[in-house]
């Protein structure tokens, strides 16, 4: 374990130096690499970790059952961990981390290499854990997961935080223009020229009956563009408003080149 060289870690109002057991008992860890005993059953794995946190007797049994039911593994409680699929092992890993009902849960890439059903189950479980009162620190390279789950986001590059905020705040870092693609029943150059005259429009082009309009950020001119199209007696068949994503933000801030 790397020693702290500066700064402080404040958890639950206390300064944490890595050794305070009263703080550790309120933390659950879901590591990226599975932390399971493959020759033990699901029930035995969760029981082992529950005992590490001091659970005993009736409370121990009830919490183990709750954790396994929560992760959808109660019916598989007698199966050896090594017999489980990758997704089930990930869910068992989570059961071991939450059996003591921690206030803070740290999850490191909990959905790596699993099937879509298990992935969806884990994402819904994270939301439910948060709803029940646990704070979640969720580490992931899957930006769609971060966008779905996280209320506050920090983007790290080479071990340093380079941007942080809500997803809406982060998107404003890289959004300099707005793009709309409109499919029309027909297009002519007069229509294109008219749209170009709309306030805020920077560019207007067309291809195969699709009108591509680029506007300045926060121009709020969509209704005027639609009015301009309607005035030419052309039907709008479909419309797609391109919005920035966290993946766009991440790639813009960290670069698009391959990393080792």
C-alpha cells in the first residue's frame, strides 16, 4: 500500500489514515479483480466477508441472505464460486462488499467483461444501493454508465483530476456549437439559403434530402429554423439533434491517441 505523502482523507467527518477500524467498517470495496474464494460456495464467501466485519449469529445469517437476494444469487447460494459465470462472479463480489451495509461503497470497474443482463442488473443495483442511503464512488471507462449513474463526475488523466462537475457542467467545457440533422420531403437551394439567414446559424448544407444545420452554442433558434422550412411547404420527415456526450468530453480532454 502506497503511503500518503500529503493532503488529508476525511471520511464521515474523521481524518482517515488507513488504519482506523471504526471507519473501515463503514466502507465496502468492489475491486476490479475478483476477490473471491473459488472453492467456497456463494453462501460461504459472503459469510466469510461478513465475519470480517464482525457480524455474528442471527444478524450474520440475515445479512448474508439479504446480500445474496439483492444480487440475485440466493438460489445459487450452494454453488461453488468457480462454477459461476463471469457475470455471477461479479455479482457475488458485490454481495461480499455490501453484506455489512456500508455507508460508502467503492466500485472499481464492476461491469468489466460481463454479459448485458448481468451488467444491467449491476447498474440497477448501484442505483438501489444509493437510494437506500449508501454513497457510491464508481470508477469506469464506460462513459454511458457514468452518464446514467453519477451525480458528480471527475475525469482523471495520468493520475490527476483534470475536470470535475455534473455531467451538464462537463459538457459545457467542449460544446461550442449545436448540430441538427433534418430529413425533408425535398430540398432546394432557396431553402438552404433561407435557413442560413436564421440568426445563430453558422452553416447549412444538404445531402440526400437531409439538411445539416450548425448553429452557435445556445442560439435557441430551432423554432425559427422549423418556421423557415414550413414556409417553403416542405414536409419534415425526421429530426435528430446531436447532443454532446461524456465520451466526447473525455476524448476531448484526454486526447484520442491510443494509450499503453
